[in-house]
C-alpha cells in the first residue's frame, strides 16, 4: 500500500490526537494578532506530525502481510543473488507475469477498439435520444405539471432497446431503435398532456427529427411559427391618401417659438440602418409591390408573402407569381381544404419579389414544409390542418392519433413507491372512474379532499395505508399549497422495503406551480379530459349518473313525455355551453368552467318542479334557477350572462314539446319523440361527429376564428418554448438569410429591419431598436398643450387631450428608455439584466414586451403592428394639437376612450344645464356621402387605418361623430343602414361613422335595435370593474336591425376598437 491509498479505509485512532481541532480545543485568541499566529503554526505542525506518524505506521502494517516485491527481495538478499532460490523464483514469476500481462493488454486494446467502433456505430441513437430529451424537458414552459426525470427517460430508453426489432444490419437496427423509442416516448408523454398540447408535442418531435436529418432548419421553423416581416411603412400614401405631414414635423412645428425642444434624440438613438424617414413618409419610394389581390388577400399576408420570397431562395418567385395570376391563388384561398390542394403553376409576368418576369413558379416542386410556408401566407387559419397533414405524411398516422386513456395500463406501470397523479382540467372529476376501478380490482380505497386543516389527516391516512396496503386518494392538491412540502417529504420517505406492495398513492390536482417537482418527475401522470363535440358530450351526460339510473330517468310517471323532452333539452344546453368555448371570445368573453355538478343540480330541480307542479310548466322559475343560479353563478360578465339566458331560452320553451321543433336552422338537432332510454341514445348517435357553427347560433366564419385561435395558441406555446430554451440564441453566430430591402419592416420572428443584411441576433436587435427610436417622436410639450387648450367649463375635450398626451408620454418614455438601455447592453456598456433579456427576446420574436404592455393601452398586435398603431395614435394627437379638434373622432386612437365619451356627455350637460346622470347617448349611423372627386375631398385631420369620417368638415351641434370601429360576427348593410349577415371569410367589417348624440334618457327614440357591446380589443375579457363590466368594455351601441336581438346575441356580435393585426 502506498500513502495515496490510505483514504480507502483510514479512520482516526486515539494515537492521532486531533482533538485540538474541535471547538472546545481552539484558542480564544482573535485572528490577526501575534498570539493567534504562533498558536496556529504550532497546532498545524502538530497535526502534520501526528498524521505523518500514523501514515508510516499504516504503510508498515499493510506491507507486513503482503507479498515482497522484487525490490524488497533484491535489497534484502545477501551474498550472490544467483544462490538465492527465493529471489530467483520471484524474478522468474514476475517475468512470466509481465509477459502474460502484456499479451492480455494487447487483447484488451483490440477489444477496446472493437467496442469503440461498435459504440460509434450507435452514436446516432444516443444523439437522437438526447435531442428528444430536450424536447420533453422544455414542455414545463407550457404547463408546470409537464415534468419528466432523466431516470424515467433512461428506463424508457432501455426498455425500447430491449423491445425494438433486432437486425444484423446496423443501419436497420438504428432505424428500429429510433423509431421504436420515438413512438414509445410519444405514447408515454401524451398520456400526461392535455388534448391541446398533444399536437404541439407531435410537431416538436417531427421538427426535431427532421432537423437532425438536415431537412429543416431553425430559420424555416421560426418563419413557420412566427411568420415574416410586418412592413410598418408599406405604401401608406397609397392606402391612406396624400398630403399628410410627417408626425415629427407637425410636433416640432407646433412647439416652434413656444418651447425649446432639445435635439438630442438623434444622437442618443443613432440612425437606423433600415430607415431615416418618419411614419408618414415611408414606403412610397420602396420596392414593396402594391397588393395585387387586395379584394381577398389581407395586406399583412401580402407583406409576409413578399418577405417569404426574399428570405427563401426556393420561394423567390412566390410574390411575383401571386401578382402575375391572382385568380389562380384565389381558388386556393376559397377552398374549404386548401392544405390538400395542389399549388398552382404560374408563368411570371410581373417583376418583383426577387424574381424577374418570364420565369415559372412550379407549385408541385415545393417540399412539404415549403407548402406549409405558402399556406401560412394564403390561408393561415388552415395551418393547423396543414400541420396535421404534414406530421402524418412525415412521421406516420400514429403520431396524430394519441393512444386512448387507459387507467389499467397506467396502474400496471406504477409501484408502491410511485404516485399516480391525475392532472385535472375543467369539467373533469376522475373520482368516479377511480372508485369503479378500485371496486373491479377489489382493493380498499381511502380518499380525502385537501384543504385547510386536512394535511395531518392525510399524513396519518398515508401512514396507515403504507402498512395495510390500501389505496389513498388525495384530491385537490392545488388547494393545499402550504402542505405540499410535507407531502414531498412523505413521498421521499416511502421505500419499497418498508411498504406493502399493494399500497398506491393517488393524487389529483389542477396545474399548479407549487406542486412538488420531484413528485411529478417520479410519478405516473394522467389526463382525462371531457369529451369533445355535441354528440360525445350528450352521450356522456346520458351515460352518467343520475340520468343513467333507470328509476331516475322514468321518475316523472304522470308527466313522462314532458320530463324526457325537457331533460333532453337540458343535456343539449349543457353540451352547447361547453362546446361554445372553442370559439374563443366569439363564444364567451370568459371561458367559464361549467361542470357536471351544474348539470346534475339543474336536472334534479327540473324533476322536482315537474313533480310538485303537475298542472303547469314553470318555465320562468326554471329559467331563473338554471340560468341565473346554477350556471349563471359562474358567469361574471354581464354580456355573457345575456348570452347564457338567450341560449337557455332555446330549450326551456313550450315549443320544445312539439316534435317538429328544431334547435338550429339545419334541423339536425331536436328532441326526439318520447321513447325509452335506449331510443334517446340511438337518436344522439345520429348527430354528426363534427359540429358546424350554425348549431351554436354562429356564422360559418366562426370556424375560421376557431381555427385561427387554435393556431395562435399552438404557436404561442412554441414561442414560449423557444424563449425558455434560448432557441432564439441557438444561431447567434450563424449567418442567416435576411431580406435585403430598403423599406422599413419589422419581423415577428427571426429577422429584424429589412433594410440591412445582418448576421447576428444582437445586430438585428440593435437595428430594430434604432428603427423604433427613430420613429418615436419626442414627448408632447404638456405645458404648451395646456396653454393652447386650457381647462374650460364649456369644453371638456381640452382636458381629454391633455390627459391623453400625459398617458402617451408615459408610454413613450418607457419605450425610449428601455430601448436605449437595450442598445447600451448590446454594446456592452451596461450589464444585461433579466429585464433587458426579456425585452430583447420579446422584440426578437416580434412580441409586445411586457415592460411596454404594463404602461400601454390594451393591444393584441405583434410588435410591428403595435408600433404602427402607436404612431397613428400619436399622429392623431399631434394633428389635434396643431390644427384643432377634428370633426370626426377616431375613437380607436384614444388611450382611454371612456374619458372621451364622458367628455362628450359633460359638454352636453353643461351646455344645456342638465344633470349628467339623466342623459345618455342616442346613436345615429351616418350614410356614406356620394362619390367625390379627389379635389373635393377635404384634408384629413388624422391618419386612422380607414378613411371613414374624412368627409365631415364640421363637428355636430351636440355630441360627436365617431369612426374607427369594426363589427365582429356580423356585417353592415349600407343601403338599409342596419346589421346584416357576415360575408364569407370577412371576419371584421368596418362600422359606419356613428353620431354619438347625447339626450335625456326619457327622450331616447324607440326602434328595433341590438345593444352591441364595444370592446377595446378582440380579446373582450378584462378585469371586472366596479361597474359590473369588464375593463375591456367601453359602451353598448344600439344598432338598427330587422332580426330579433337574440339572433345577434348568439352570433356573438360586438364592435372592436383595435384589431389583433
């Protein structure tokens, strides 16, 4: 033994006195003085001596019992060594041993080389497995319950190695291993994912596999997810008219002579490489082509098509192909299944988009991914359907068909030390399913719902069950946040040696950031969501208690037919309100979590009323209890409650007793003639698997909104993963293709300003920050504004203007300061804080930074559109400041439109000496004037996204002309000046100019109208205000209509001030 081997079994003995190192043996001298230094050196020397002596003793002890080495034999030999037989034997055996070792070493080297070669052959399998692990490790960004441990992952990998098909061909074996493991991972992970996230996981798996094969690049994926550039200066003169002075110049002109504005913004922000022009001057001189299909292709999509042509060489002729033959592309746009159609072959006749005339665009030559990129710029609402087809063609049908929920399979993969976790979603309660499973397994089960004071009881229950082998169910773990660390310790203390093999711990919880990660990583996770579709939901209702109970179903003996008709109607209503959520804000402003308990109590009350009132049908009482109490108790938005009551009136009506009554215009859904329980099930099974919007009272355009919502949710989750995994930095030092254009453009993902060809993320962010800084004007001079527009009793609009400018100054100050800090951070002048990192990531991904959103008006626009919109709003205020109040107000441009409306009411109340709480608005929709020549058009006072209102030269005597609103869910009949049905594929219709005319409440005109709510954004939801309405809500506008108001209520018709694009 050598001194370096002493650590293998060395323990201090009594002879090695190190007691002085203990606290009680330490000196009391303070560090830094002479006494401490001397004492320290003395004790250190003693410790070294003691350890040296102990080491020598141990070496001697070990060597005493070992075989003498050659050196020891030779050194101890006396006389001639050839006479020493012991020495000769030792030397001979050593030589033989050395030869044997040398031979074995050569064999080992050859074996090691073979092992290395074999190991290198399987390196693709290891790389494939490593890449997929990072896919699942980033799923926690989407939901905190998506946690998976490396130990579990390795065990799954080893199981795939054992179960995959064998082959003597290495390449075939590698393909078998990768294929088997990828699908096994897909099945295992899908079991714990919500339905909306399963397609996302399939897409991430597909893109990861294709990227490793070199068939997809990160740039391709980023464009597919986030789209191309948002051209902020795209031909604005052609779209909005000429003669609009630049915003910067108007503000400076208004300030001239009154306020010495500092000219430092140019030095601070620097000049953008992409542009030096202001918002009003941009785009007319650039190479951007005018939209050749403006009647059906949105400008945003046309701009993305141009950037797609510039970024990707294989699609360089796309924009020119669209411009050359718009009609061929319109066929693709009009198709109900554009993702399955072949792309057209077009002869190029127009220069542009990087392609010269005379070429040919060959749609059939494009790859599957390139077809998806084209689909994104033609029909983005069908992108999810296109992705499903792409995954199916690339990976196989099985990757778009998740395995069904199988509780028995999940249980078989668990052990007594592995918890089973149900991840809950709205409308699900796995307790009934679990009780039936325990009963079929003949296993005792104990359950407790966690909450305040239930933790000790749950701990005691687990302790008893560990010994007895019972099952324990802890429900609603998300409600016991403070007890979760205790649960984590309990689970860590459960070991197989001391636990009954029959014991199982079942946990249920909604997604929660406080749920212990260690439990999630080492558990079997499951999701069991409610069925999708009217048909499946109604079948579920009839298969569940109490309706499935024959005695309950036949409970109303005297009024059986009436009872069963109304029961069917109530089940239809329950499925209706659940499925309406998939249409987003068009269905419900807030996605309420209606549950089976709401239905059960309503069904019980229905039977009770029929039994207690045999002579009458108390529909008013049923409407109130079911709509206002049972279901309405969850509804917090006043307009959602109006919608709920309108839907309920479809089924709680005397007409339902008529066999010819239909729930929807199609006639598919109706209550069948009276029959037994099985006849109702058979009738429900005749319903279609895929529901059309008409059953929910919605227009066919609602399907487009639903598809867009699904696509937005999918890509939002992917963008979150990209940001978390720092995917935005993965190609920081890799040269990428960027659009070499001179026009100012913003990218929603993957590219910055289009005027400079940049190669790094930092450079793109630097140019983008400089471009925005160059466009944002200096703050409004509030002192000057207060001088020009003083507070006057008879003119409240002066106060509105000053307040608006103060709010916008705060916003632009935040934007300006954050961008300057980001520029300094990118140059290395300041430390890149976490806030600056988040700012840079959001800008790089084309998202509105959170730091700006906290000081901003509500907006759902991407970064490029948001900056354009902000410039328009500042433009409006600057024009108001320099030229006076406009004859028509662009209500969408106000930071706080409620103040503007209050100011209009105040002006009227003060002018006529009427209490303001006794007046309200009348609404008169103004007809468009006859066509005028360009010379007759008055100069616009501002630059809103539409021209409506520019024809009105003077303000009305009372009230205000208001423009800038968009109708969602309906259209507008300009001939009859009333609401009309939507035009196919037109999701938002420009509302007419409306005269907001104050009057006394009792003098308001009576006419057939629909109280159309006005919201600030298309999201519609917001914080519940003290008024009982959402903070997103502005006002109800009474619009003329010939249809009953319930028709538009179920259509979800509303007016929006700021669209998402």
